[in-house]
C-alpha cells in the first residue's frame, strides 16, 4: 500500500513529521507492505537563495520581527525537533530555493533512494547549515546516499525532472494540500502536519485494512519436491 508524502526541504515540520511517521511505521505490524513515495512541494517558489542570510535573520526581515523574537520562535520549533531526536540550528540554516533539491529527490526516487535523499537534505539544511541550492553540495549529498555523481551533475546542468517536480506541485493542489507535511494513505485518507505517531498509526491501520480487502495476500499452492530446511535436513 502506498503512502505519499508532500514536503519541502526548507519545512521544519516536515522533518519532524518524518520522524513521527517513522515511529508509527515501526509499530505497524504490516510495515513491510508499505511503499513510501516522497512528493515535491515548494513553500516559496520565488525564494531567492542567499548564503549570507540564515533563517533567523530572514524571518526577522520578512516578518518585521526583532532578531531576538525570531530566535525565540525558532527555539520553540527547535525544542519540538529535539523531542523526536533531531538537532536544529536555525542560526546556521541558509536560505535557499529548494527547486533543484527537489529535482535531485526525483532522481533518487528513480533509484529507490527517495527516502534517503529526503533525510540527507533535511539534515543538511536544518542541522549542518549547508546550502541545499548549491550544485556542488547537492552532488556531494547525492554521492553520500549512493547516487552516481555524473548522473546528478547531468540532471543539475539540464531541465531534467523539472516536469516531475511541477507535476507533484500541481497534484498537491488537486488533492487539497495547503501546507506540508501532507500524508496521503492509499489515495484515500490524508493527514496534515507533524501529527502524533498515534495519529499516523491509526491512519495506517484503517487504510491498510481497506487496501487489504481488495488486495488479499493468498497463500500459494505448493507443489512439493526435494528441499533443504534451516535445521540442516535435505530430502
């Protein structure tokens, strides 16, 4: 059964939501039957990358807040992240447009590494203070999760996966996504935000139960023959 997750690399609640969903999935007895697909979403498509400005400074500027108040707001989110084992450092996080990062995620999905790429980008942005719009940074992060550098370089030097990113964003509008993270279970049930693991677990159980009714796992009919068993007997 598929679970689709719309998120943006620069969304602090998306990383927190990822951890809470993972906690629920770890408790779900049918977790091996769950397929996770990460979907692209941009909170601010017009965002200009500015390596000279961190998130705290940016919020103070666009919201008209003092630096002290912006840091206070970020401390609140930082404490939420700490509760699920994440370390945020908004004074290091670099303001960056996320479009190219999403294109690399789309590439990673093709190789079955979408979740690993999302994880690495979140950590790079919120913990390490890396510029996730910088192509050399994206090349290095992609290589760390097992992507071929030449392929990542080719994608970044072209328009590859631009349509896929745009398609995800358009699909988000169609299914009613107004903010991220946004989780869709079996194309039927949705959970918005970084909810408690219990909420995610309930959604998994309900949607999987219905999915299983139309996708039953039948025990195969076996034609017996000579086999070896784990206890060392061969017959």
